[in-house]
C-alpha cells in the first residue's frame, strides 16, 4: 500500500475515536519521526519504516483491528495528506511519542526518560524528546 494509504489507516486505527485534533496529533508524531535525523528514529526515513519499526504501533501488527484490515475514510486521507505536506499540530510540536495511559493523568516522562510530557489530547499523552534521546 502507498504511504498516504498506510498513514490514513494508521490514523484511523490509532486515533479514530479521538476527534480531528487527536488524529492530527498522531499524524504529527508519525511525520516527526519520519523527519527525525538523530537518535533511534534517525534510522527511519519513510512512513513505512516508521509504522513497521519493531514494537512501535499495535495497529501495525496482524490483529483484528490493524492497518491490514481497517478501511480509512475521507477524513483520514485528508489528515494524512495534510501531515505529509508539512502540516503539524502546534500542541505536539516536536513530539515523537504518544500513548493512552487508560487513566486521567499522564506520566512525566516516556519512554525510559527519553521524552518529557508535552500535552494531552483526548485519551493520548504526547511526549517530546529530552537530550538523552539523541544518544539512543
């Protein structure tokens, strides 16, 4: 599948219930990783590389709800193209990670203290890199 299709499906799978800002925030993180040239994500240069990097997105695994069997809708394609063309949600800035803590609070750092809490959008917490990330 092409990169627009893959990103649209990942957006729906990871953030389909998070509203437009939540979906834009997830798309921003994916594209931040694609454009990162240092640290762990410096090795990944395409959407495909980022989505299918080991242990990154449950939606990239072969499970019932995954990028392999979910159908994206026009809004997901619109957001995918927006992100690919340089659109970013300002609240997420340089965020490289997000996760759903299934609680009302977000941890102060994530993962392994390589990221600091930036913002919460919907059910997801977003994290920007600390200086230690760049040595990963």
